């Protein structure tokens, strides 16, 4: 856990100019707040089946104590060449070990393209009767 130690010096003087002995207090600031992940754009995200690698729409993460926290995205099970429903998983942990609530994106791979039949030349194709 990341901790910040601050030492505060406190002293005072009364109306007659008498000064009190300086007292010190150590303040420990601890981070107990989880990062927050926000899934951007469409969820569920519907795409056409293809051979192009999956491109995620992205997420953001906010952490008040750790501006460098990174989101881990697991897209390993998304198969864009096969019709189906897949899940992308997003996780993040800040420098203090606080874990964000895991977020998910549903990816729907569909095939709405009609099949194409191609007739190779010559057309018409002539054969001899036998």
C-alpha cells in the first residue's frame, strides 16, 4: 500500500508574545479507494464476422491517488471469424493494491452477408450427350 507521511509543526503565540513549544504530528495518508473503470461506447457491441482482428472500443479508468493506473483488457476469447457471443474483461489495480470492480463488454459477432455464388466461365457450359 502506498502511504504518504507528512509531519506538521504546530506552534502558537499569545497576546503577550509568549511562544508555546512547537509540537509535531505525523499524518499518514492511506489510499483505500478503488479505481473506477468505465466501458466506452456500445455494450453490447455488434460486429460483422470477418478476418480482421478485433478492435476494442476502449475504456477509461480514474483513480484519485494513482494517475498512472492501467486497465488490463482480456480480448483473447473474441473470435471475429466465428458467429457467437463473446466477453471482453477489464481489470485494474492501483499502486496501493486497490482493485477496480471488474467490467465486461459483450461482443456479438454476426453474419448478415448473403452468400455469393460465382459461375466460372464458360457460361453456358456445353457438354456432348452420350
